C-alpha cells in the first residue's frame, strides 16, 4: 500500500473519530417546542435577513450613555426584559402610574406613565409622585405577537359582550384609544369617535407592535426615535437615538417570531385537561382559536392559530384592582393574556412561575384562584373538580 493511501486512510479514521467525539461532547439541539424564540416557517430570504437584523437589535444591542441610554431608564436593552423571548421576572417588572379613569393620565408632567427607576451617574431616578395610583407590569413573552396583531377588529367586536347579552357572566370589551398620528391604520381597523381598538399590553393600551416598540424604546430605555423624539428626562425633542431602519427591523422581528408549540398534545391527561378547561368556562375568555387576516408576509396571512386569549378587557375583581388604568379600560379590567407558552415561563423566570399582571402568583393553581369578577364562576367550577380533573387541567396548561 502506498504511503499516500495510508495517510488518506488515517486521515479518514481520525476525522471520523473527531466527529464521533464531537457528537458525544456537544449538546443535542433543543427541540422547537421547548423554546420560544425562532422565526415563523415560510419567510423569504429577504424576510429572514430582516428577522436576523431585528433579532440582533433586540437581543444583542445594549445601550450606554454614549449611545443614548437614559439618563433615566428601566433597562439597557430589549432582551434584558424578555430573556429567550419569554416572560419577565420580578426584577424586570415595570411600574406604570398616573391614570385612574378614562379622562387620561394626570401625571404626565411628573414622569408618567412609566416610572424610570434607574439613572445614569449624576442623575436621580424617578419616584412615584404623591397621590399617584400605580400598577406593576411583568414583561410578557414575545412569541406569536404577529398573529395577534392581525386578528381583525370585527372579530374582536364579535367576541365582545359588554352587556352580557348571552348571560354567561362574561362581558369582554375592547379598549378604545386615541392613537399617535405616526401609526398607519390596519385595513381591518374600526374607529369610533376618532379612537381605535388597541390590543397589546396588560390594559390593551397599545395599538400595534410599532406603537408598543416605540414606547418601549422611549419609556424603558430613554431612547428617542423619529416617532417619539421627546426625551423622558427633559421633555424636549431630540435627534433620533435609534434609526428608523433598526426600529422597523425590531418590529418585523416581533411580528415574525413563531407561535409557541404545544407539547405532549396527544397525551391522554393533556387531552382530558383541555376538555376540563372548556367545561369549567376558561375558554370563554381564553379563546383557543383565532385567525389572522391579510398580511404582506405570506407566513402570517390568513392563518388559524391557538393563543388562548380573546384580546379583550375583562373585569377581574377588586383583588386585582390596582387603581391604575390606560385608555378606556377600567382599573379592574385587564386584557386576557395569551396562555400559549405558559408551561415554558419558568425558563425565563429563574425556574419559577411569576404569573398575573404583576407576577404575584407563584403557580398556575394560585393564578387560577386569583381570578375575580368575571372569572369567579370558573374558579368555583375549578374548586369543585375532582383531584384527577384538577391534575389533568394543570398538565394541559403546562403543555401550552
């Protein structure tokens, strides 16, 4: 055998050994249903590139004083409040203050609507003004938001039942607000007295993901943009500190994050738990199935999806009434949170659950028990379940 052949064979053996060793050393890739980040299927090459740019801006860009941070702020990056695109932790919880009814925020000249509780050296962080009511908001998971954005206003109004005409005890309503002039109205938008239906945020106070993103840059990080040029510290207009391209990339990233994938869908206890979920009335607010309308992004257009929310405001009772609100929402009304991704929440919350609008519930069962107002009947139904049915229900919720 020639020397060249011997060397070639040895090279192949060594390469094979190396690859085999790497397979044993390197961790296996995480299954898609175990993570919340990642794009929707079906993006074009150009859309995938924009998604990647938005991903980098959202998760990797950390602002400093040199790049526009503050001087008052809550966080230094988008991703710091949404680890792995999941729910936030009590350490990243936001504080909103200053509005108690539909007449608007009375503390805008005193730092409202959001408390900037951190400051650069030489500056003092904000404090809640005397007499201002406030609420704490735990950052939500980001995934699947593009689908929620595309549910038509007509569908939301069809689900709403402000006077409980069907006598089921559920009276969901939409949040009507005057929205900023820079926002383009969706084709599906319906207006009423120059106000539009909003759907994002704990009080459904943001119209769309551009509105939400612009507010987050400005209120969370003190970063001005073309759409929100006012500095939160001085109130003066400034040159944009984040480019319009970056802003659009981040919005596109949020719009095209995949929806959470349910796990163990065929498990008999999960299937049984889903039936219990419907039977005791949870599905009346946490609607299993919604559909999108037209989108220029084919991957989002005319899709049926399963978020377990109706995007409506509901009376949650005095126990969850913090005395603060936004838009036309009452202080005791909260937008139904989407339950998809619920079982993965501990991944971004330090291994524990921090549920409800401010993270006060430390388990799914505790969160169920805190439902008041329109949720009381479902809570009562839950309490009357057998131990087996309760366990099945919790296993179903953990599978989402």
